[in-house]
């Protein structure tokens, strides 16, 4: 229990000092982050690769990921998630503030698309073999993010 409290406190501290407006987090500061705790870059690459394996077979979501941009989309999602969780700040250095709702506005994100996205992401998170507390924390964020991107209720 004490370990879980310490992890939650560390993560809360990360969110307070991290974020998109608070500058760079150098490599020495990453040691106590969620990013480091779950395995760093390799874990996020595995997560994104598994997620895109699911997208490749989804007739609703696949058109939202054009083949010409497929590899770049993988890199962007990896960089975004890494930065959010305390890893390198490459995403904001290359692309600026995430502006998730704006970047997703061109796509029809209805409840069906959201649920399909969550299905593929749930499989990806489950494939990582994370500690239960880490898995719950990651999943909580991904679920909230997916709900926040809804932009239509049309079919």
C-alpha cells in the first residue's frame, strides 16, 4: 500500500511539474517518472505498434489513418504519449502544443469510432504486462482522452 501511495504521489508531482507549458524535462529528471517506471521508449513503441496492428484491421478507423501518413502517425502518437508521461519533449519541440481536439477535428469521431479506438488501445495496453496500478493509470488517461475527442453523434 505504501508503494502505491508513493507512486501516486510521484505521478501527481510529475503532472504538476510536467505538462505542455512548463518547459523541458531533461533525462536526469525522468528517473522518477511514469515514463521510466513502465519501461520508457520501448514500452511506448510496443503500445503504439500493437494499437496500430488493431487499427489496420478496422474498417471504420483505418480510413482515418492514410497509408502515406501511417508511419508518421505512429511516431507522433509515440512522441505524444512519451512526453505526456514524463519522457522526452520531442513532441512539443517538433509540433508545438498537442491541441488534440483541433488536430482531430477533421475526422468524424463519433461514439462508434471512440469505442473502436478504445478497443484497440485496450488490447495494446493489456499486451504490455504492466503492474496493475500502472495499467490502471495509463488506461484511465486514455479513456478520458478518447471521450474528450468526441466531435459528433452522427453515424
